[in-house]
């Protein structure tokens, strides 16, 4: 086991080095980068579809859609109007890592991009350990999953800056309680910014869009000059 | 990376050896063992609660409830009447492995047990690679997760013998289509046995219980003598 831990440490420190390079490169271009993480089926792709439809003509957005197999998510994002969307099929790996992102970015034209969203593999455990050079992780949780998930998968909620509670249109069809999930998540990470949305009904999405706009405007040179 | 692959191979072959020992030991005691796998929140614990309530006085059932953190699931199973329930907190690991199961079993009285159910960590990727000495894997998928999951996480569906589609009471609240998920799953694994259930409404559970009864009766010595 000692050997396993040693190799794991080496892999992680190599990942951290590559992630730091990505972060520097994105910051130089004033690109805001978000790493979307969640269980399979929480609605990462749905939220990105809505985001593209609402902001695609206003902000220059690029997306990397990670999956173990299939390019289904990338295809959905292109259909939603995404002009700079790349699939990233891991072929078995349970998470994205910085080397994969470096590879995909080298093949993308991101020179004028303002917002880069990376959709990680659906997995509430492993992606928490791999920095991709993002500004922040956004963790999604859907109301059909159970409100104790932040306690059961604490690393992901500790390392995320934002929690999006999706599928609030389905509240009442299970025992999921929004106040409980908020309390559980904040007990792990008191600094979490929380959104409640339904990608299906549209509830709460305006606040999400407004936050993204603000995030991007804070990074652009105009805002830097003004401030 | 070669070093990483080498260590991974070693870990897996060590796991296979321990899993074979568990399998032999369970077979000698005529215990049927199932390994429950799914995304977080698909309803593994709910299905086990219903199963204990329905069959707990009829069959001698033991359960191991795996989670990254918290003993919430084990507590729920005890409240549902489970008399032989052990929590298995991985403390970070994204899957259960055979060494963990060996440790827990050494601390359990399973001499007269007929059915052992292991609830894996909620993760549709990593647990697929770790044999726990079970007779078969049972993969759950809920109707709120998306019907393309078998294509996106093929290893789990290929290595499972049974697929339980849970939350069918919520059909119609999303685009999830039962025929599509069946077709997708069977394209990965044509031998999958499929159940459609709702742990909430009770729909389809009688067929699930009947199948468990049959599985156990086929393993008991009486059935062996008869056949």
C-alpha cells in the first residue's frame, strides 16, 4: 500500500504542476474557468445547455465536455448553440486530470474566450482530488438525490466554491429538504455560494446567469481599469 | 504513467485473490452475496430498507453499508429492522475493495446467514473494477438520472447481472424513457435481468422480492438435494 500511496502522491504533484500552468495561461488571457462536478444525472449538461441558450450570444463561452464514454454531452451542447465545444472522452478514467485538459486546450481556439466551463465526469468522489487549473469548482446536486450527500461526500463540497441545487421543480416528490441540504453543505463549507434552480422550469436561472455575467465582467480588462 | 499502471495491476490482482477467498468462504456457508452499485442517490439504501421490511423475518439477511463518510445508511438499515448490519466507511476511497470486506466479515456473525448484501459507495465508475467476492453485481439506475447512463458508464452495466430501474413513480417528470434505457443497457450487456420498481410507491417490488427468494432457495442445501 505504501507503494500505491507513493505513486498517487507523484501523480497528484505532477497534476498540480500542470494545473498551475493551465491557470497561469488562462489568467493571462483573462478567461474565467469553472469546473462542473456532480453525480451522474444531476443535470450538469442541462445547466450548460440553458446557459448557452441564455448567454451564448452575449459572452464568448467555450466548453469541454468530459465523459467516460460517448460524446453525447458535447453533441447536446453543440445543438444548444455552443460554437466552441470539445468532447473529452476518458475511456475509463473516473475523473478528468490536468494533462487531459492541456491536451484539449492545445486543440482549441480560446484566444478571445471569456468563460471556459469544464464538465467533469459524473462522479462525486474522484474529481474532487484533481485540480484542472479552474478558478473554482461548481458542484451540482439534484433534489432527487438525497439531502445528506454533502455529509457523505464531504471533499467535493469542501473544495467547491458554489453549489447549485437543481431540479427544484421536483421538490415534494421525495423527502429531499432544501433547508437540510443547505445546512449540511454549509456545515462542510461555510463559504459555499448556493443557487436553487430548475433547468426544466427555468426557476432560479436568472440569478445564475447574473452571477456568471458578474464573474466575467470582474475579469475583463475594462473592469480592471474601472476598479 | 507506466509505473502507475504497474501498481494498479498489482492492487487489482491482490484484490482478485482476496475476493476469491471471500467467494469460497461464502459459498461454503451457502450464502448468496450481492454487490449493489449505482450513482449517489439512485436509491440503494431505499431498496434495501424495503427489502428488509418485506423479507427480514423470512430470510436471514446481513448487510454491509459502504460510504465515503457517515454511517447514515447503516443507521437507516438498522431502523428498517436489519439485525446484522455493519457500516463500512472508506474515509475517502471511491469504492469498496475485497480487503475492506474481509475486515468487516471477520467482525460479523454470518454463520447462519442466507443473503449478504453489500451496498457499495455511490459511484458509477470505480466500483466496477473491484470484485468483492459477490455472486453478482446489481446496478441501480433511477429515472431522474438520464436514460443514456448505460452508454456513458458501460463497464458498470457490462459487469452487472441485474439492473434495477428505480423511481418509476417519477416517470413523466423528465425525458427519461424506460424503453430507451432498456435498449441502451441491453446493447452493453444482453444478459442483464431488469426490474422496474418504485421504492416510494412499492410498484414492482413483489417481483424483486420473488427473485431474491428464488436466488436464496436455489443456494440452500434443501434445494440442492431436491435438484
